[in-house]
């Protein structure tokens, strides 16, 4: 990639920049983070709402449901996640080719189509298709939003701003839990689940409108040789000329040093890039095999097994959302002060403990209100450490680990595998719970011991470095000793 300039002020990128009204650099970057994370809010709502909709969808068609059984229940829950796997994979390519803003605008339209389609679905097959379409948008947003924010934020603010993506995800889930409980209590209609699903249109519309009021990524512009436009965007989002020139120098040098296209051949041809991709995939395994989304999707069903009624279980699930939001706020504060690896290892240790305790509560105690409260306490303990120490760090690492010329395709691929692991958990959990009962949580604990070993031995530390410094460090760290990093 050469550093040829393009002084033309025409085109979508220039239009996006012109639409960004005058604001201080900090205000503009914060605006970018807030608007972009409308995609994360939609992501969170769409993944959280199904926990409240499923109990009503399992009722017979005569009672307003879809007549779901354990198999179709897992299919409906996992169809969104399989869609998210494809969405994250292809969105990364589209974001590299057409830009982050264009890709996010397209995803907002998919969000709206999927939300309305699932709310109006007349049967299981249409529901699965619509949830898959919705998943395409969810997956695309999960890959692009953190990457976009990381490229806009400076090194000192990157951890905090990217972590807001996770905050919006759990906020969306909390909104879903609250609206589920309120609708279940006040909307005395058999098809209340349709109203639950339809609300997802709102954050999707906010994302589409908001994307017209933020500038595009300077790093994406630079990757296309549009250096003058990249510099103009940096002037708007950095507080001093010195910062602009320093960052622009790093971007130009990195572009000149890059010698590969965003293709599978370039990925597998460079050992250090291949190693980073495998680490990214491994982190997706770590975050999903904690079982977090088994709790997010199926907590009402777990609590109903202890004797709680449907409405009481839905109300109790609000605790999941509240705990997740509070924990994420703590996590945002911690992630700027502590390394990525120590946070992951701390979180996994307490997640393992919470799952062992939950297994003991469900196995050793008789069905009672006390068992319900203790089971909920174990779930909340799990979510507290999951959302404080693990989830924010995962999304932050997905925005940091990969080199700029391959960031879209590598982030999309790694997040794609994360969604595939998510889908496997969502599909298999109801069947596993039916077959193994509470020992399912002991199985999760065993897998998380393996994840803890992986993090301790394989995951690099990225704290305190610019994206270009991280890239240089990773190339030096993971290039075999007998090979010198190739310079242009």
C-alpha cells in the first residue's frame, strides 16, 4: 500500500465528514461511540428478548404460541446466532471494501427487516428465517462496531470507549428483560411475545439515522490511499496538531510496510498473522463456553425448574440485566487500569466457582423458594464476574489484535467463530439440560478450566499501546526466530 493522496472532497466519505457538525474532538469521538453502539444496543436487545419470548412461544398455536418443543426451541434461539456467524464474517469484508459507515447503514436496515419479520412470523419456519436475517445484522454489528470505535479513539481512550460497546449490549439485554416482564404482566394477550420482538426496531432505526452524523474511519481512508481525507478526520477527533501528525505518521508508515491484500492467502502465508487469528478464535471459544448465553437465553427456564412460575421467572431475570450493566460499568473502569490477561484469568476463576456452586444448589437442595433464590444468586455471581472481567476484555481484544490491512477480515472471521460457538451452546443447552440436568453446569466449569490455561499461556497483552504499536509488537513476537519481519 502506498501513501498516495487523494485531495478530492467528493464521495460518501467526504459527505460523512461534512455531516459531522462542529464539536470538540472529545465530544465528536464520544458521539461516534454512542451512535455506533446503537448497533450494540440492538444486538443486546435481540439476544436478550428471546429469553422472555420463548416461554410464550412454547404454547400451542391455539394459545397464541408456536408450539415449540425442546428441539425447535433450541432451533429458534440458535438461528439468530448462526446468522450472526455469517454476518460477522461477511461484514468484515464489506467494512474493508466499502467502509465502516456504509456497512453499518446496511446492517441497520437488516436489523429492521429481521425484527419486524420475526414479530409477524406465522410459523416456526418463517420465524427461523427471520431470526437468521436478524442474526446477520447482529453479527455484522458485533464485528464492525468495536473495530470502528477503536480506529476513531486514541490509545488513552480506546479501552474505555470500546468497552462501551459491551455496556450497550448488556443495556440492550436489560431493556429486553424489563420490557418482557412488563409486557407479560400487563399485556393480557396470548401473542404478547410478538410485541416483545417488535420493539427491536427502535435501536435499529436510531443506528441508521445516527450513522449520517459521524465521520468515517481515518485508518480506512488511509488504507484506500486517501491520506488527505484521513488527516482531515484526525484533525476533528484529536485535540492537538502534534497528536494528528504523530498518528498520521504511524498510519502512513504502517501502510507503506504492509505488503499483503486482505485475502486468505496473505493470512496463511504469514505465521504471525495466522497465530493471531487462532488466538482470536480461541478467545471466542473462551467467552462462549463460559456458558454466558445459556444463562442469558434460558434463565427463566432454569428458574422454572426450581418451582417459580413464568411471570416470576421473567421478573427475576431482570436481576441478570441489572447485574450485567453494573458489572460492565465496573469493568470499563478496571480495563483502563489493568492488563487484559489478568482480568480474563480473574474472571474465569470466579466463573468456574459460580458454576460449581450452581450445580450443587440444583443437585443437592430440594425444590423450594430457597433453592430458587440461591440458584439466582449463583447466576448473578456468574454474571458479575463474567461481565466485569471477561466480556469487555474480549471485545476490546477483537478491536486491537489484528493488523490494519487485514483488520476487517480477521475480526470478522474471529467473531464468526465466536458466534458459531454461541450457536452450539444455544442449540445444545436445552437438550443437555434435559439429558444431564444440573450436571451441565459442572461440564461448563470443566471446559472453563481449559480456557483458563489457554489465556494464561497464549493470549498476549495489548494494554497501553497504539494500534500501530500493537501490530509491530505482534509481528515481532510471533514471527519465528529464523524469519525476520519482511519490510517493504
